[in-house]
C-alpha cells in the first residue's frame, strides 16, 4: 500500500521509512537527485543542508556515526566538513 507524503510531495510505501541508501556528494549548486528522508554521517563534523521545505541553508554539528532525521533537498559543499554522508531515500 502507498500513501501520499505531503512533505516529500510523492507517493511512498508504508512498509518502511526508506527504500535505500545512496552516497551523497555535497554540492552548492544542485539538489540531491532524490530528496533524503534522513542522512547518515560516518565521520562527524559540520553539515550544511537545505531542508526540503526550502529553509536554510542550515549548519549543524554532528558526531561520528550519526543520523540527521530531517527531510533534505541539498547537502552543501561549503560549510560541510563531515564525511561519509549517505542519504536514506524512498
């Protein structure tokens, strides 16, 4: 069964919160190919993102092996020192 997710503006399955993980290459000029429902960071540091609602960019400090439970449209190269970033996608 699928539902329409107002935040992501798309249909998604009810059987899980995400469908896969993809590597993220921070980019100041382009959004992620698919919006992230949350991010995973292997090596902590600063993480600069644009939330899906368009607010931002926002910079947060994250520790090693952390998850950021925020719907994200873009991960910026400028201001991001965290590494090993992966996006949970629907």
